[in-house]
């Protein structure tokens, strides 16, 4: 019997495919999918979440600011997502990923500037960091390593210019909050 492809692998294929489409075939795709508040600015009308494009809260994960951004995010997604999916199961994993992504997007929109595009899946990935922090030893992970990885990534978030730290913090908090109740309903 053929084994199903993991959701983590499917997400990586979808995100990389979207990046390749935007990079080589549909140059306007990134601006249509990126997180953007939008509205009526002095020099014109800019569509975004404020104008009803709520899909951007999720599609932001399909956009990335270049190859390095994509590669680092996909390596993190594979490294962290795979054990979480194996431990909690596909449904709970998808709830954490999607919930963290939406929370990260909303945090970015609420606390960030309204005239800048945000891109990337890192808000959801930070949610997975939070989730791994919660399940820690129960999943067989080294708790000290998890904490170290989170601290290093937060240091990068706050020291490298242009990173949307609001989305990272929103995703991290959401991942922690969402994982606690899901731990009680762990699959057997």
C-alpha cells in the first residue's frame, strides 16, 4: 500500500511552486498574494485586506522575497513541521499551521505599517516553533535545542532589517496557544 505524502511536504511543494510561478511566469502574482493592508492613499487606490481581499491573510505564505528567504523558510518548515505532524497528526498540525498563519497576518496588519507589502510563510513557521516548544519532550525533541533555536531565530528577527517581527511574534504566540488544547486530544 502506498503511503500518503505528508502535509509538510505538500505545503513545501505548494509554496515553492507558487514562488516559481511568480518568479518566472506571473510577475504580478506576488503583489496579488502578499499581505497588504490597502486602501485609498493620496496617490491612488490600493487593493488589500481593508478592501475585502481577506485571502491575503493566508496567501502571504505563498510569497517570498527571493531565493534565500524561500530556502530558509522551507528548511525550517521541513525540520520543524515533520516531527510536529508525526506527533500530532495531519489535522491538528494543519490547524496549528493555518491558525498561526492567520494570527501572524492579523498581528502584522494591526501593529505594522499599512503601506508595505509583507511576504513569507515565517509567521506560520514561528507558530510551529511555538508548537514544538509546547510538545517538547513528549515528542522526543531536545527541549534545550528547541529553546535555543527559538532564541536564535528571535535574535535574527530583531537584528536583520526588513523582517516583520510582528508576524513572527504573532505566529509564535498563536502556535503556543493553539497547541495546548490540541495536546489533550493527541491522536493514538
